[in-house]
C-alpha cells in the first residue's frame, strides 16, 4: 500500500546469508494436514465477518493485465477501486465513513500514466508489473529499465518476477543479486515480489526463495499460481 498514506517504511534488506536459507525446513505432510483443517474451522460471524470482509477489500490489488487493455477500461477499474463496495451496503453496515478503497490498482507499464491520472487525489497507489512479467525472460537491462520507467511515470509500487531457475537450481546468490538490483531500480517505490509458487516444485523452495527475496529488500511476497 501507499507509504505516504499508510506510514509504511521500505524494507532495508540485509546482506546475503546462506545459512538462513539452508536452515529452512518445511514439513510438507504437516502443512497439508494443517491446510485440510481450514475448511472445517468456524468463520467469523455477523459484525466480525463484515469487518474482516471490508478489511480484505482494502488489501486487494485491483488488476487488469490483458493484451486488449484500453485507457477507458483502466479508468473504469480506477473508479471501482475508489468505490469498491456499494454505498447502500456500506450504509447498512454503518461503514459509510470508513472511506473503503482497494489497496492499489495494478497495470502494465503502458497504462501507468492513465491510472495515475484517474486516481489523482484518492491516495490509492498505482502498481506496475515489470521485469518481463510473467515469465521474466527478457534481458536484465530491459527489466531494470522497465522498473525505472514505471516509477518515473508515477507508479509507487512495482511487482517484480523472479527467475525461477535460480530457485530450482538452488542458486540463491544469483537470486539475491537479481532481486537486489530490482530493489535499487525501484528507488522509493515499494517492491512486491511475485515468486510463482506453482512453478517452484516444493514448499522448501517457496520458503527459501521468500527468505532470499526478503534479504534483498522485498517489501511484500506475492504468489502466482501458473
């Protein structure tokens, strides 16, 4: 979320420590058992449920990442981000004064300027996917240039994608160096790291990749199932 609006600081990161990565051990069967119990647990009810649902709305990155995106579609998305819950529902919940918005609007670089203009004065940040999303197969200099261009266009959050083969081959130093370079290119923009959990093979890889990204300065860790 927007640092100015929410008072959040950037993750300063730390030097690469391979011991932190090697020490991670995930008990796959225990995780699966724990996950299986979630659907049987009691959920919050009444006012508590409404509060949690409104909180969930405020954490959403409202996103359009289609090849046929247009400025009109992005402007409509931004209008939805500013008023994601119908006024009559907010009134019924007694929440009309809470100024509920989504956490951000996420677009490709070419639509950043349009989204920034549409959200002016709302306090809702614009996030841009970069680094050759979703495959991360473009040359490194182009990935960094895309980050810098999106920040210059007004994006205050950058969604970066990691190189998956660094994880699959356990080349943790290379992953750290890559994400650190992205962090530097982001400047004062928050960096949200997509680790593509569906392509990392094991939960150990997911946890270790997350640790490396946090060491390199990732402010958020995001999944991408593909």
